[in-house]
C-alpha cells in the first residue's frame, strides 16, 4: 500500500494553474447522492437525457466508473459575472444567454489546465489519474460538496460561501491516497429565493429538480418542439436560464471571474433577436466559434430565438418570424408559426396561412398551424 500523499503541494499547484477552489474526497462519500439520482430517474425527470439512465450505475458510484480509484480531487473555477445577469430579461429586442456561455467554452479552458496539473502530480508522485470535465458520468456537485467546495442548494446547484453560484467544476480521479477534506454543511437555511423565482416551477420541492420543466433543459438539452405551455415563461431566454442562480444571497461574496476567457464576449451580452433570427448554419457556426452554444446547432438555437421573438410582441420583429415560415427545418417553421401568431393581427395571420400550409408536409408543423388557427 502506498503512503498517503500530502494535500498542500497538490492544492497549491492547482491554485497556481488558475483554479479558485480545490478539495479532496473519497469515492465512497456520495452514496446518498446515488439514492437521490435513483428517485430522480424513477420520476422520469431526466426528460430527453437518456444518457443519465444508461449510465446511472457509474454516475452513482465512482467505483463502477473506475474500480481502482482511491481519491478524487475536485476543482472549481469562478465564472461570476460583473453585473446582474437578470437585467437582460427587460430587453425585449435582445436574447438572454446564460452567463456560463457568454465567454469561451469552459470545457476547453479547464481541461487544458487540469491535464497540465495532472501530469505534474503523476510526474511527482506516480499513480494513475483520470481527468474529467463533463466527459464521463460523474456527479460533480455531490463530489464537490463532499470535498468541501460548497453545498448543493435547494435548486440542486452548488453554492459556495466564497463564490456564490458561479463555479465550474471538474475532477481528477486517482489511485493515489489523499486525506479527505471535511464535507461542506448546507447553509441555505429558510431561504427559498431560488424556488420562488423559477418561471416554470421546475423545483417542486427543496433539493428536487424536474428537468423537463427547467428552461435550461428546454433551451439546451431538449431536441424537439418546446411545449406551448412553457413558451411564455421562457421569455427572451435563448440559451439557458440563470434565475435560480442569480437570486442566491450567497452571491454577495462573489467577485467577477479573474479568468479572462470567461468574461463575456460583447456580441453575446445582449444580442439582437433580429440578427440572430437571420443566421444560417454558416453564420451560426462563425458567431459561436469556441462557444458551448455551437454544440446546440443552428436549428434548435433559432427555435429558441423565435420563442423570444413571439414573447416580445414587437411589430418590428414580425418580418423576421414571417421569413422563417419557409425555413428548411420543421423545428424552426413550427416556432415561426407560433411567433407570427403572437405578434400579427388576426387578419394578417389568416392571410399567411393558406400560402404556407399548402406546401407543408411535416405533421408537427401542420399541427402548429391548426393550433394557432383555432
């Protein structure tokens, strides 16, 4: 059996690489999280995310993922904004993009630094290591709580007493033996701000999340048509939602991210819906180079933009929606119908319907026309 490795040199090295929080835990410390995951899946709250079902055993138990793991190093990198992320919701001609996606893709930024630190650890101490930045079925938030980085709040996201709601998480699994840090104590108290603000009531009870109702899920993970019952609540959020994160009182301790890569790109802070609706596939790819939004694909993104346009009720955006009634993507055409119906006068809409319905073959889009005309 190898000797236990001292934490401090490793912690110092990770902090020197730009990480803002570092903690150590053991793989057997998240058994309670595994039970919560089982309950979550039994309720089908995962929606389209079937990968959560197929890899549930590995997610719930790190030993299933890698039987040789002895210690887990959890790191956090601050991405806190410098201003109120909810202020964009008052700009009806603009789209709201979640704070985490306004800068460079965090996967690329964090993985490069984490691999560099992991190589240093292995060169110095030996052992085997595996680096994970959303690349494996891992319960990052319970591991971070066990490692002392924060606690899972009532919205199920990690809350830090130093960085509020704004920590990207990653981990190093290793066969080396490190002492574990003390798990963080829940400090939500009686606060229910995150539950109260949720536009779609996606938090049915403290520490529970019905992902099927979550705007982040609907605008990012959900691949199909977004149910009409959720569209008005989405407002002008076109990629993700920061409401439950932004209202957390612990954010008063957060300072703006020191990592420049996470500072918002000016063109993504308050992008005009009119310009976003005009994006073709090439324009979409160019605009979102090195952004996590690129993985969404143009069609799903424009679907979201059209929901925001419909919710704006702005006459100056009507033509943007009308033009997309002939888009090649049925996903886009369906949302264009809804957006036009939300903005146009009844007689305008009735004039458009015969022309576009005559050429329509997609059953979901036809259903959208019929529903809008009802």
